[in-house]
């Protein structure tokens, strides 16, 4: 009887131990599930590994803007064609509007003859501005203007009343002040005026020095070929639009 009691007690203890073990296993399982991320992290730390994280980066598709070319109008095309036939000096001279005295180096110009023709061939300026002193009489003045126009390879801006207005087309072209009013005499005032955005260079103190200074500035890059071509194109376009060039 005593052995039977001890055997029963042993069986009871074994059952209890088995239940406790099951319970512990269950707790461990539940804890592992609940704290699975922490367990994995500890596991990785122990083994010296890391969990790779995949980062997905989304980028918006690149938008390619289509460039549209605005077709040139016929007047611009014609002006560009004319510019393409000009040498550098001819382009530079187109910027200048001068008095007949500045062109021919006479005290007062009242007629146009061989000197005017020679000087216009040497310095094909963009225009001439006349003052009252140039009008000996109406017929002589009209003849002078007519001959001056005929001597110029590229049609001229003609301002017949400089006292009232130095340049007629100043609403469509940017015009400098009278360069002859300044103290500079080496022609650099023309370069400065052009690089300040002026398209028409009015009445330089010395036309030859001004043209030389502009040419030197063009050759050393102070004036760009693109800026010069664009400006002369605009000047010629204004002449075309106003029927000066036909």
C-alpha cells in the first residue's frame, strides 16, 4: 500500500511537471509571436547580420517641353539676307547717322558731289541728318538729298530737319545721344553707346575714329558678332518696313 501511494504521488508530480512544461512552451510561443520583431533584431545582432530593407523610390516621369520655332516674317528674312552680304565695316557703318559735314569733312555742306560719293563708298553710313544751314535754297537742298541717296549702296535714313528731330524712327530703334557732345575723341564713346544697347549711334565727333574703334572692339570681342548682326538686321528691317529699302 505504501508503494502504491508513492507511485501515485510520483505520477501526479510527473503530470504536473508535464503541464508546467507545456504552459512554459505556450508562453514562450506567444511571447515569440508578440515580440517577433524584437527577437529577429536580437538574432541579427547576435549573428552580426542586418535585415535588408527594400526602398522603392518613385520618380515622376520627365516632361520634355517641345520647342516651337516662330517663322521669320518676310521683312526679317530680307534684312538677314542683306546682312549676310555685308562685310564687318559695312555693318558697323550702318549703325551711324551723321551730318553731311561729319561725312565729308567740310565746314558747311550745301551740295553733294564727288566728295560725298567717295566718302559714302568709304563709310557707308546708315543715315544723314540735315540742319537749316544745309539749305541754301529748296531746289539746291532737294538736289543734294537726291544725289546723296543715289550715291549710297544701302538706302539711307534721311532726316531733313535735324533741328526738330535728330532721328525719325526713334520709336522702333534705340538711339544714342549726340556723341559729338562728349569730351572723348578717340571713338570709344561709340563702343560704349553700342554696348549700352543703342542701335543708332548719332553724330560721332570723328566718324573715322568711331568706325575704327568699333572695328577694333569687334575684333577683340568687346562687341560680339551676334550683337552686331542682330542690330544691323533690325536697322535694315525698319528701312524695309518704311519703304526706304524697296
